[in-house]
């Protein structure tokens, strides 16, 4: 039996993609009329507060998630897939230099590249192959009659804990945690960062940054065209 492949696990939104794939898709669904214009009101205030640096980014994201979950029911799968394709086609190069080059380097070194995200898997399946990922895990939404979404998530107990996703991938793909690398940007990434051999906190929010300091994890910040290692 040959040597097992090493694994590198990445969060996507804010870690590779310089925005949130879900935000861009929700905006696209509103722009095309698939979602009503009122959907933006769910997160508009939180967005303004964040832009003014008076509010929390997580509150903004939580509002986008609520809008998506509220209006997804009854939407045909093809409508979401088309919106995802449009967003990725237009924006897939809007990524951070540090993680883009790290992905390329790890790919050349034979690592199995795993993406773990709380964005819809429909969107990740458009974006992640372009970045060289071998596998992507995201939130899967149930499809009912006439290929329309019911509004319910599938296996949410798995994907909401990213460490469980990593462990499942390692077992399913016959990989090894030895010499593994993990890259994340928020506290939701802590579970899988605690599992890997080399955790990297990239552009971390305050909750992850404080945890990283306690754990003595590597912290990397990319600002404009400069990359800092702390």
C-alpha cells in the first residue's frame, strides 16, 4: 500500500474569495427577480452598520443567511444554479493572493485540497474546481417535487461542524492528518484548525485572533499588496 496523501483544508468565504459567495448569489437572485426586492431589507441595515464600522460582519452575514433561507423555498434548482454560475463566472478571480498561491503550491506538492464552507454547495461546486480543489463540502438544501427547494437543509449536523467534515473526508478518501494544513478566518473554523497539524489564521476576525494568540497559531494578514506574518 502506498503512502497516504496529506490533506489541506480551507474555508472559502473571506479566506480565499474576497467576499462571500452567498452574499453575491443572494444579490444576484434579487437582481434577477428570483427573490423579491424586500429580501435585501433583512440584511440592509446590518450591511450599512458594517460599512460604517459600527456593526459586526457576522450580523451582516447572519442577515444574508436569513434572507436566503426565507426565500429559497419554491425556487427551482436551475435558478440557483444559474445565479451561482453567473456570480462565479464574473468574480472567481477575486481572491486573496496568499491563499491562491498557497493552494497552487500545495497542489504541486500532492496535497488533497478540501474546501469546507457554510455557503451552498451549489455555489461551491462552481467555484472550487476553478481553484483546484479535489473536494468541496457546503450546505446542501433539500429538493422536492418539480426540482424545487423545500427550504430545508440536508445533514446540517455534519456541515455545521467543520471538524466532522474534515474527519469524514480523511476517512472516506483514505488520507492522513499527519503534516495537514488548515486555513480559516473566523471562529467557525476553530474546530478544524484544532485537528490539523499546521493551523493558519488568515485575516482573522477578533474571536479567532484571540484564540490564535492563546494557542500560538500562525496568523497571516493580507492588506492591499502586502502580506504580514504575525
